[in-house]
């Protein structure tokens, strides 16, 4: 198995990298760094990427793409995440919301929803998690009732909804349409207009700042029949496909790799007891461990992409890639703390913060990366079951 990139892919990486060096604002830290400028800035960049045909490059031309293969998309994702994902919320549209609409939507839905995504003009949020249904998503209780004329009326609460306050124009919502079957069999996916009467967004203050993560309340929200995606009660299968795409689509290793580069530079320029920190055996060992972990996560992801390209990726592959990516981010946070020492807790605003507060930021970032898109324990369960044939966990 040879994962070397082709000349075309290498040329594209160089071109994209030059573009991003010019276009990504110097202050930009990370998508998971909530501040006022984050969303408007990411919108501007997404529009510029769309102009160049890069935003949805792997989509077919009729939906605003150029039919680029999965490896060009890998190059794009790596370059984005190695800069803290400057596409902002668009990465969700491109990675799985758009592809699910393309695959399961009607022709009318494709025409209506895919073009605005390919032009970087729309923000979607994902309404899956609820206060009592996160890992056990099939337990969700948001209810969608079908009316006599075929519309749906939705009532319930979602939580941890990223970018709902951006504001998102649409919500990719999972709701219960049938209470008389096993929990995961009675769920459907809806494309919900966030401006519809009865939708309320309440931002949550979190580790990443104020906003970006929200509670969303649906109070008798009317949704037209043509905004249901796929068949009624078929939401679970589509969701599983979407989660696999989401997990393979975020190369955390690229994000950790850029942090490793910063750490290496820091050890070269920092003197401890008259010697560069880069000569300290313990520091070198830990940096080497992080280097290897980044590469391992990269290869496991490439394997998942390769199987996905052939249409044979399983939940095992995407869970493995997601889990190793999360563990790599955790290790990056730890190694950052060990390398920088006690000052690694200082925030970027503190003039004494080494590395402009990157060590502190990396430690915070390591926390959501093992929770979002499915907690790491759930990935462990999938791997235990599908990889090792162990019994289902309760
Ligand atoms: C930054 C961020 C952004 C997010 N964005 C969104 C979003 O846009 N839309 C959305 O719908 N959700 C979003 N989420 C929510 C995320 O999907 C959930 O937090 C996640 O699925 C875990 O669910 P929970 O928070 O309810 O925790 P729980 O499911 O209650 O889990 C709590 C703990 O118990 C462990 N646990 C649970 N079940 C098991 C089990 N069977 N075996 C072993 N351990 C178990 C978990 O690993 C975890 O450590 C986001 C979360 C974060 C952190």
C-alpha cells in the first residue's frame, strides 16, 4: 500500500498553501476559538475558496464541484486543519451535510440546497444531541408529528448545537417520527429553516468562549413535507453514513502536527540551565512520541479514506481514525504542557504566555476533540465490537 501523493496533488497542495498563507488572517487561531471575528472571517474565506472551485471540489460539476477525487479532498482538509480550519462551519456542509443531501435527497432538494453550499453562502447546524441523548442518540425525544396534509410539526430541545448562533440558516435535524418501534427505527432527518416561527437559539458559555455552542428549542415548528430527507423513519441509517463521513473528514493529526512544529521551534529558542531545551532528553522523547502519533493517526485516516473511496469503509475504520485523532490531540496538549512547564496555563492575552498562549489553547482544544462527533468511549466500544468481536456494551 503506497499513500504517496501524485504530482497533481502535490501541485495543488502548494497552490492552496500559498493561497492560505496570503488569505488566512494572522490573528486566526482556530475554528474552536469563539470570538466575534471568527464566523464573518470564515465566511469571507469560504466565498474565496468557492470562487476558485475549491470549497466543494470533490462534488460533481452539476452541484458546483469539479469531481476531484478523495485524495485531493484529503490535501484540502489537511491544509485547512493545519491552519485551524479557516473554512469555519463550512467544513460540516462540505464533509457530510451536502453529501447526505446529494445521496438521499430528491432532485428538487439537491438543486435547492447544494448550490448555496458550493458557493459558501449558507451555514448549517447539526441538531442531533439532546440533554438526555448524546452517546445514546437513539434515545432522543424531539418529536416530529405528521399532519393530515403531510407537513410535520416539531417540538423538543437540542443541545451543544455548534454555530446555531452564527447564525445558521438551516438545521440538519434528527427527530422522532415513530414511537411504536425500536428507538433507532423511528427517527427521521429534517432540513429545518432556522428562521421558522418557534425556533429559539440560546448560546452556551463554554471552554471555547461564548457562543458557537448552543441550546436550540423547537416549539411547534412547522416543517414542509419536502424538507424531510429520505424516507420517514429512515434517519438512523443516513445518520450512520453521515457520522462516518464526519469522523473521517476531520484530520486532527494535521492540527496536532502544526502544534508540534511550534513546540519544536520553541525548544530550539528556549534556554534552560544554559542549554537549548531541544537538547533535553525528556523533552526530545516526548516530542518524538507526538511525531510518531501524528503519523500513525495520518495513516489510519488514509486507510479509512482509501476504503471509503472504494465504497467499503465501515464504522470500524471511521471510529479508529476519529479515536486516534482525538488521542493525538490529547497527547499534543500533554506534551505542550510538559515542554512549556507551569507557564503553559497562561492565556494568549497574558504578555508572559510562552508561544502566544498556544500551549494553553492546545490543552483546552484537547478536551472537545474527544467528545464532539461521538465521545471517545463510544469509538472504543465500536472498535471492541466490530474490530475484536466483543459483545455489545450496555
Ligand atoms: C465542541 C462540541 C461541539 C458539538 N457540536 C455538536 C453539534 O453541532 N450538534 C450536536 O448534535 N451535538 C454536538 N456536540 C455534542 C456531542 O455529540 C456530544 O457531547 C457527545 O455525543 C457526547 O454526548 P453527551 O455530551 O450527552 O455525553 P454522554 O453521552 O452523557 O456521555 C458522558 C460520558 O459517558 C461516557 N459514555 C456514555 N455512554 C457510554 C458507553 N456506552 N460506554 C462507555 N462510556 C460511555 C462518554 O464517553 C462520556 O465520557 C458537540 C460537542 C462538543 C464538545
